[in-house]
């Protein structure tokens, strides 16, 4: 399995720019897969620099209904008319972030919701023997506060419950890898749920949502340390970036050592 990071908040590639968002390309023996498309068309430009042909992608998974993961969806459709695009049933519902007392829309463009390439998923959705999607995360251990993220209940703003969030497991050659966009439901809870679906999980890639960009604040140090210890007790290797934040990563790596690696735009990983 070859993995290329097309968009992340940082870049270590001279021809790739960084952006607040996430887009990950995964190539297996059977598939060319994209998890998320960042917030703009930057994923297209970086894909060219990394020798990825977006028109050849056969499967796109959007992890949840926020612009920094699905903002490039219109650009994807303009360059690829063959891929199946998988979103949670509530991905196009309005989502907001609270900034200085204002509720700012951060959702996906609703006019794209009836595109013929889209397939809506439920709590569990198996695409084939390689690709499995799940959203049935029930545990609530070591959760980030996500206190600035909202949705609408009829005409009232309420805290986002992230029922629009889904996670991806790819299995190849007897090994499974978990991909999560932002892990709003808690990366530990997502890992524990993934382990109920497969018995050969070896690695996990994605954001852990320990940093809030509008406020530039991190989750509490104790929570970050406890999370790192719990993850360190698993058998997985972890690759993280985006909403984890550099400071939280540094704190976690002191506990997890080489079990935790930072993802940057331009990284190429083989698992």
C-alpha cells in the first residue's frame, strides 16, 4: 500500500504547498483511493507534483462534512467523472464554527449533493474486500471538547454530534490500515471500534483534533498525555497531522516515540 499526502497544514516538499486541510491518496493492488480533498483545488496541484493522476482515482471517501476536507469536491468532479464518491448521509447538512460570537458556515456546498457519482453510506458500509467504511463509534473516552463546532437542530444551533463523520479501513495482503479525517469522536474510540471490525489492524493515519485553529488553543496537556499513553499501549503505528497540531504531536511523541510519525504534504509512505 502506497500513501501520498496531497494536502496537510505543513509541507516538506519543494513543489507542494501547504493548506489547513487534509487529502490523502492511497494506492493498493486493486484501487486508487482518495480520502478527502482539502479546502480548495490545491490537492490537484500537489497531486501533479507527486505524480498522482486524479482522473484515475476510482474511489473518493469524504470523512465528514467540513470544508477543509470536502471544499475541493467541485474541483474533483471537474477532473474525475468515474469515481464513486462516498459520504455519510448527513455530510451535506449545515455545519458551523463559532468565532467571536458568530456562527460561521464551514459545511459542504449543498448544490453538489445530488451529483450522480455520490453514494451515501450508513453506520457500516463495505465497498469490497479491500475497503470498509464505518461510523458506528459509541465509546466516549478521552474526547476533545470540539466546543466551537455546531450544527442546526431545526432553527436552533446545537453542538455538533458528528454523526456525519465516517472512517476508512483498507485491507491488503492480510493487513488493515485505519484512516480518519479529524477523529472528532476520539481517535482512541475510533481505533477501538475499528478493532471490532477487523482483527489485523496495523496502522492508523489521520488528524486527532487536539488543536482549534480559530482560537489557536490546544486541548489540555493531561488529556493529550493520557491519549498518547492509551495509543502507545496498542500494537499500531500512528501517523498524524492536520488538526492534531505540532505542539500536541510533540507532547505525544515524547510518550510514543517512533510509534508516532508526523504527516506533511509531500510525504510518501509504504505500509
